[in-house]
């Protein structure tokens, strides 16, 4: 596994389990992480150890969002049958997708800022596996999806659940408050075709597991989600799909939320108002 990341000051990095080097040292001509997304999708990222630079351990770095600016932010609702049951919703026959504004996104460490109580008194947090696109594409088959995906991220998605329950047409508003999408510190780029079926996605609040499930139990796999939406709109490098949560947990100021995606990574953020 290799990782594309940025420091808190915006310096692009390429890393592996042993540490990170400047991206430009490993991939000459790549001035930003976005410049490396195509190579990631093609499986052409160089080995970190071949770069003429010393690795810096991840623990010695402060990370910001891995991209300065993401593209379209897609979310997929009710993508685990268990979660649909929790919400008394019927299993969808097609991906139940929605979009979030760019202003909802914040980097690792957050914080997650809850809206004023008069707007929402019940916000939930949801761990999810996210897919980051690496190539522009349209009408991609499920079997070809891995050729256009750069890599994967852990994310925390938030919902103003009481707003949503008042009327399902309020979904966009319920999902769109500032800081309602926390992205992980690095895009995980598999060394070959990704097999994430056994990976566990877990929502944790204050260290306790609130919900978890395996990717194999998604109603629609990451590849199916990419393929389906490539028939709707042209997908571009930096577009992100949050592929759904195994379960949500209500959060309050003072809590800490963590999303963990096995083999991909984790991201945590404190909750404030």
C-alpha cells in the first residue's frame, strides 16, 4: 500500500508503512497530489524507497486534507441492509445517492462543529469508506472501475437526523452543515486491484464501537457505485464517493468520533458547537 497525502501546510507527500517523502522527489513533475491521481489509478506510482529523499515517519508529520480541493462529493445512503433497518427504511433497489457542498468538508482532526440547537438537536456521525477518483471517465463498467479509481479514504459523515426525519426532502440540508464531512489524512493506493470485501468499517465514539460491518455486506460495492454514477455524470479526478455507513451514533459536544476502515486507515475529530 502507498499513500498520497499533504502536510498541514500543503506540502504533497508520497508514503508507505515506513514513512513519507516529498511527492516531487518520487514523481518528478508532480507539484500537487492531484497531479499524481492518474498515476495512482494506473498503478504507476513509484516505490517510496526509490526516491532520493529520506523517509519521515508519519508520527513526525501534521497532515491536512490529502487534496487541496476535492471535486464532486457524493454520498450513498442506506448501503448496508442493517443500517436501513435501523432507520426503518426499505432496502433501496438502486444506490441512494446525494451530494454535499465543498464547504461541508474538513480535514483530519476536524473539529466537527454542531449547528445551533435551534437548527438541530440530534446530529449523528457515521464512519464510511470513501473512493477517490483518479481519471476522468464516463460509462465505466463495474469490471473497469478499478482502472479509474486512485485510492481510498476513511471519512466521517454527519447527518442532522432530526432535520431529515421531519421530511426526507430535507436530506441535502441535513447533510450540508460546515464540517459535516471529515476526510482521512491519506489516500490509500493499493499495489494491485483492491479486494476490500473483508475490510471492517467501524464507527467509534469516545473509544467505544457504535457500529461496524464488513464491506462485503454493502448492497452496492464501491465498483458498482462508481460504475452506476458514471452513467449519470462525467466523473473527474478528485471526485469522492462516501460509500455508506454500517451505522450512525448520536454525538454531543466533547465527544471524539473515529472512523476506522481496516487496511485503509482511520480518522478522528472532536465534537464542538
